[in-house]
C-alpha cells in the first residue's frame, strides 16, 4: 500500500486509490489480532524459564515477551491508522470531485482594488476635509 502513491502525475494530480486496499487491510488486521492473541497466550503459558528457576532467565523471557507484545501492538495501531488514512483519502477524493476549483492568486493583488480617494473623509475644525490616516488635505 505504501508503494502506491494515491496521487497521479501533475499538473492534475488525479487521485487513484485502489478500492481493495481498505477491505484487505481490515481483513488482514482482524486475522493479525486473532493470531496475536493466540501467540501471546501460548508464549505466557509455556513460561520455560520458571522450570529452570533462575531469575535472570525469567527476566529475559519476560523482556522478550513484552517486546513481542509491544511490537505486535504497534503493528496493529499502524494498521488501524492506515485504515483511517485510506478513509481520509477517499473523503478527499470525493470532495475534490464535488468542488472543482481552479487556483487563482487574485486575492494577492490587493493594490488593484485600493483607491485612496474612496477613503472616508472627515471635517476638521475649519470646515475643510482632511484624510484621517495622514492628516493631508487633498486637492479635490
């Protein structure tokens, strides 16, 4: 799944998501969770180091078992996050099709709509108009 990029070549960058990824991932995760539970149960049932009676062996065994449990838990979390990622990509694909937008940069050209004479003028004490921003009286 990680080898296939969901975005096509530019400039359109069409989204191409394999429809089978999500279902395959959910099924594989369910199988993995079941196998993980069984494997950890078998691992803790055996407890080989308790037969020898050495504390160092028991500690090593517990460390290995904890590492296996943590790694398998991390893989399960990663699979669940990948399902969320595929859901988000699908939602993005639907929204991109629903709202086709062309990028414009006209909003950056603010100086084209700016007119200093459209500013609100005010009267000073002498009855003349002045510009409140800089205090100049225009020659109008």
